[in-house]
């Protein structure tokens, strides 16, 4: 389901938002806990996080944990189901289910009735210390019984469907779960206009193209899961199999240079990935715990690309095997005014790829990364809490035929949080680094057309990121306010780079990270309670981005969002409006302009049946614009994407319980592909 939640109600920060009695609360927390400030019947702060109990209306008008998160109406919260990301006030939030990391897709099988509470870590520590923000869904624990649940979503306007089934059985401390599902998308009328300029020393090529895209893709998955749990002690084993395929992605159109010629391209991709996950949590007394994780994944991937423009033809085929495994251990110690965490991680990846066609090449890359951290959290007063996390990152990799790369880098995160009248103020500073996979560290050259080719790079530095922000939340009667000012400086970010291959009369697109980038942003988000059953929320966002590599690009943008949440009996209505925005992609240096986006969702919920319909930009077809302006290559492009506007989604879900009530087990399916496939479009 394409879900765009407007910026709405920072419930996790703002106790009053959760206090709005639009329905009788299903759970009211009355337990007195140490270091807890209770500001409403369904929200409280415990140390570094807020504990939230969704009320009856927020549960009723949702089909999944994802829907509950939407209904919390959090100001500054943006959810994008396509990119599978959640951010609050511009900060990426990591999602967890019962303390296990997941993504948006994985919580779509979490029934709202089975959510005991939601933990929001605005100053993460312990097992969440690696995250900027963390949202943990905690499900109720039952002893015996089971359920079968089916749900389906179908799009009207283009062919897209998402269908899932889950079966769960609980007996005592053991839980057995089986998930299966399919997702498909057929698109026939996406139109693209592109005006390119290739600036060679002796000549200038002016090229205009128009094409229509017809694509077919589908995903199938299954997962078997076993969990053994007794109190806080548990271990979970999962076996997952995911198949992803794009058997058809055909682009047909014409290109005009000196003459008008027809062109044809087709890109086919497929991946089959089995995965095994083992997680365990071991309490070590009343104030200590140890969390362990072992993960292994194998991917068999293939890629076929054909481009024809008489008399030119380019063909590239790739068969790849990718293996990855991860190990983690996290030790936590808790005391009255302080806590300590020790973390250790190791990530290892091996890629083996055979290229044929115009590029005849064998590539082999192994990469290992080991990280160790020590965190200390201290609360000197009731209002002030301090956190410091220091660590080391050791990165090793080697591309066959090149020298081994090895580098040891420091990591640092420090946070100060202070409770003030009517709210909270928080400052954070983070020093991190990033590295790259075989889709970048590669010597394969792929011909795009007769004038351009794409080439990987095996000579890249390690990237370092410095990020700091100041964050405020507060409440003034019915008005809730959230604001953030953020600055980020990236040393050696990977960006697209272009150079001239004069001997072959081509522009070569590759990767470089000799420069830096800067990003400034300021966001103000508001939420106002109109009535017991309705609230209005919105935000205004400004950002400035600048990238300096071989060339320098910058962009300023001012945008905002508006939305209303209304709950009336068995019905919910949620109209929204996203204002247009202009964005600089820091990795491609391409500026994009997105027009105003609007829509509305309406839902009906009664008993075990849930029905929802969403319409997206019904009155105007969206047209997005992109442009790149460099001394040797430039283009302006416009795309009318059939999947961006003038469509509707219908979703139906039904669940059937048997035996006694059981806990809902979350779908934990990662559909990401571990691949070196060069991203040539």
C-alpha cells in the first residue's frame, strides 16, 4: 500500500496527543515506575524512551501495526511504504518488533489488537544505541491458541496487488508461525521525455528522446518461524525464502540527433534468496542482559540488459552469487542513575559475478567490517540525562586484482537531554562512517547507448559523516509543537562522476568520492486538537544541500505538509496535502522537482473485518522533472509515472482466531537484494 502520512501528531513526544479521548482507552497504565513522568493516561516516559498505549480508535481504524503508527498522528512523522523508511523531523527511525529490528513491510502482519504498547526511543541507548531514533512495537503474550489471517490490496488505475496469508499457533512457551505472500506490479504507460547534451571537444551532440515503459515485476515469499520465550528470556529462529523477478522492463521510443531513429531496451532481473536468522535475549539477573544474533543469507542473482538503436546494439548479462553473514553481541547493565552497554558486531560479504556480452569480465569482492562500542548513560538530575557512545570501526575489503583496503576509524555519539517547562530540549552529535558494496566497487563497464557507458570504481576512500542537531518538543494547551535544526557534513561521499573517453567518443559515468557535501535543515511541526474525534497537523520544512566533488551543486527548498485525522464510529477519514518540493540528490547531483501531491483514505472497521480505500491525486497526472548540468554532459528530463498519481487502492483484511487468544507474530521478511548489479537504467 502506498502510504504517505502527512506530518502529523508527535504523539511519541507529546503526551497530550495520546491523551485525546477520541475513544475509550483499551489500556490505561497505572503502574508507578522509577524515573517515570506520567503526563497522560496512555503515555509515560521511562528513562530514554516514551511508552505509548494506543487508544481504542487508533487500534480500531488500522489493519496492522503500520496503520496504528499512522493513526498516532505524529507531527513531523513521514512514512513511505515504497522506500520502506520512517523518519521523524528528518531523522531516520529504525523499527523493531519485540526488540528485533524490522522494516515497514514486516509489521504489516501485526494486528492492532495484539499491540500491547509502543516504545519510542528519542534518545536511544542499550540495544538501540546504534539508532538515531527507534520505534519498538511490543505485542501481547498469550499462552494457547492460534489464528489465520488473510489480507489483500488491489490498485485501480494500474495493475498492482499485494496478497498475504499468515497462520500462527501458540502452545505454552512455544510459537509456530508460517507466512506466505505475493506482490506484483504491471505498468504500461509511463512516459519519459529527455533532452541530453554531450559536449565533446570537437563536437556537441544534441539528443532528444521519448519513450514509453512497459514493466512487469513480482515478488513471492515464505517464512517459517519458531520462538521459545519465558519472560524476558527468548530465542527465535527463522527461515525465509524470497523470490524477486522483473521478467519485463521494456522501453520503446525514438531518439532524434541528426536523424530520427527508433530504439528498444529491455532489462530483466531476478533473485532467489534463502536466509536464516537466530536471535536470543538472555537476562543476567535483574539489571543485566545479553542479546545475541546470527544471520546468514545467500542470493543467486541475474541481470540481462539489451539496448538496440540501429545500427548500434549493446548487451550485458550478469550471473552473480552473493553470500553474507552477521554476528552481534550486546551486553547491557542498568542501575538507578546510570547504565552501560558494550556492543560488538561483525559483517561479512562475498560477491562472485560473471559478466558477458559487451563486457566480458569476472569479478570477486570480499568485505569484512568489525565494530566495537562502549556506551555510558548518566542521569545527574531528574531533568538532565547525558549519553556518550564511543567505538572503533575496522573495515577490510579486496576486489580481485587490486590491493587490500584496510582502515580503522573512530565512532562517536553524544547526547544531552533536558526537561524544560512544557517540553524537552535535546542536543546530539554523531560521528560515523560508511562503506560501499560491489555495485560501486567494480571494474565492469556497461554500455548505456552509443554515447555513454557506466563504469564501476575500485579506488574509493572511506566516507565519514558528522551530524548534529538541536531538537525541541512542547505543548501549549491544545497545540503541540516540535522543531529541529540539523547540520550534516559528509567527508568523501560517493557521487556520480563523468569524464570523456575521446578515443571511443563516449562519456563515461563512474563514481568518485574526493569531495564533500553539506546539508542544513530546519523543520517546524504543529498538531492541533480540533475536537475529541479530529485533529489537524502540518509542518513547514526548509533545507539547503551542497555537494562539491569534481563539480559543485547546491539547492534550496521550502515545502510543507497538511493533514486531518477524523474518527467517526466505525469509519475513519484522513485527507492530506503535500506541497511541491525541489530536491538535490547528493549521490547523483541531480535536482528533481515534485509537484503538489494530495489524496485521502477512508476506512471501515468492525470486528475482524477491515476495509480501506485510498485515492492519490485523482484530478491531475503527476509530472516530475529532473535536471543535471555539467561541463561535459547535461540533461533535462520529465516523467509521467503511472504509479505516482490518478489511482486508488482497495485493501481488505480478515482474521480468524481459534482456541484461546494468541499473540500476533510479526512478519519478518526482508526483500532487499544483496547484489553487485550495476544500477543501469
